[in-house]
C-alpha cells in the first residue's frame, strides 16, 4: 500500500481531501499543525476527523508563528465579520507563507514515512486571495520537495495533490458527503464562540453555510447566528 | 535601506552569512529556529552573534520537529563521533526537510518585514550530504517564495542568497574574520558537553577545527578533546 501524507486542519476541505486519499487507496498519514492559531479547537476537530476516517497515524507539529505575526489568525488583529460578498483582496486572515511552512513540514513527514504523495485541501475559490493556493505554487513546491530531500536526491519525485483545487464549496460538500465525511466533526470558523459552535458571520462560516445550501446537502453545523 | 532576513543558527556559517548581509548594506533581521534540536545552546550563541553584529531585530520561532523525528539532532539516535574523513552519505544528523522548513519560515518573516532578500549560510562542502543545501534547491525555493506570497503575487521577486555556498570551511573562516565575526561566540558542535564547549569529536567539530588550521586563523574555540 502506498503512503500519502495529508494536511488535516480540521476544516471541511482537509477532511474531504483526506477522505479522497483514503478512497484513492493510499495509506494516509495525517499532519496537523498547531501554529498558534486562534482557533486551536480545530486541532480537536482534526483528531475527530482522523478517527472517523480510520487514519491511525495522526501527528501534530507545533510551530509558533506568533514571533513572525502579520495575520489576524495569529496576531492581535480582529477577524472581520459580516463582510459583503467575497473579497478579491488578500484577507487579513492570510498567514504569511502558511502553506509554504505547512507543505515544508509535510515534506519532512513524507521523508520519514516513505511517502511520495502530499495531499492538501487547497481550493482556489475559497482562498481566492491566498497566493499559496495557486496551482503554479503547488507545482513549484513539488520541485522544492524533490530537490530538497534525501529521496529526491536519490531520484524520487513527489506529487502534491490538491483534489479540491478547482471545486466550488458546494462541490466540496458534495464530494465529501459522497466519500462519507462526517461534516459535523469539522470546524471552519475562524473565531468560534464555543467549541464546535460556528460564529456564522466570518468569511469561513459564510462560505460553509452557502456551500451546504447550494449543494442541497443537510448542514449539520451549529451556527451561533 | 533594504531589509534582508537572515537565518541565524549560532554556528560559524550563519554568523558569517549575517556579517556578509550587513557588509553588503542590508538592514538585517535575524531568524533563529528552535526546532527541538539537542544543541539548543546554539540559540544562545545566535543571540550573542546578533548582538555582536548589531542586529537589533532577532526573532526565535519554535517548531517542534520531534513529532516528525528521523534525525539524530531531534530523535533518540546517537550523534556519530570520531568518523574517519568526510562522509559522502547523507549523515544521520540530517533533519528531514530542515532547510525547506527554515526557508519557509524565513519567507513568512520576509513578507512581514518587507524583505525580498533571504540569506542562508548553506555550504556545499560542509553539507555535502544534505540535499537541501544544493544550488538548484535554493533556486527552486526562490520560485516558491515568489509564487506563495502576497508580495510575489503582486509581482515582487525574491532572492535566496547563499554567500558561502561554494567556500571551503577555511574560506568561511577567512571571510568571517575579515568581516569582523567573533567566532568565540559561535557554536558548531552537535553534542556540546557544556555550554560553549565543543566536543571536538563530532563531524561539525572536526570540520571547524580543520577550517581554522587551514585558514591560519587563531581558533578561539574551547574543545573538550
């Protein structure tokens, strides 16, 4: 069985990406990154998702990005609420170089577990403002993984899989439901008022709710408003 | 004044690279990474080096790589001693994807500080066995930094400077001495028996000692043997 390493944040996208990896026949090893985010309860969600998907090897790496700062998710900048429409600007919730850092950690785990397949739930629609979700970024990173690792030096290539990259949020809901994801275990909210309660007002909550509505899939989420 | 972000480990290479950045006219912002290494005293060395070089902004990011493991520097694998000659194999002190992780963190710091110049003391001779010190890796990483960042999305390019890349250890000693590095503040040893005492037997100590001898520069290091 071929091993894939999967970034598992605890959100609905990464849960669906992990279910995709399992369905595609990979032995999945999950990596969650505790990066000093405000919404650390998402790590509990990641653990619950890993359990539900039967992923026995789930590792949590701690990296404290607060020394770098620059994001509403790690610094004392307010998470925006009730914004009209989708923003085309890069949102303040962007964490500097976050996916680069996370894929770097995932590459280390790939080396140690013998995986050549990296799976990330990046999505261009959800993260239209995040440069590190673009396909060309993911391709360039695969090259870095090849050139920067012991196995790559030995001739191995890496694939960065982003199976949700071009899907709408509704498409992700549909795919996840088809693959048996229990979305009640996932957490999207950037600023949850209580564990596993979604604020209903931040960008992530708005996208999540609209996705279920558009997909016509029952939404198991508890929203505060 | 243009800002450069510099990886500062506390070793002689990164100290020389930081001195190079200052001499080249950059305002240097230093980043040290506490990655659960055995030789954490090197963080004290990094602080001392930053002070000596007049680098006022020195940040320490903590990332616990022990959840990934796979290296003598972070896991319970013995650091090799008294090996004959230089190894052509990748040494057990290789940390999976270390430079990828560190450059990713440095990219985040570059975004926040407005730097477009990343400086790393990578060296092909010292690290002959480390794939993530190769020039092609560093070039590929610069492309990842461009594609994966907010400023890169806006058209900015990044440069990854590795001013020691092709130097011998003696060449690094000579350059560092010429640039005013106080090598007594630096620490190379992978397994120091006491703070700022070098074991004298690990690969890093052997290379360090031989470098001073070959350069004809007085060696201020305290070696246990």
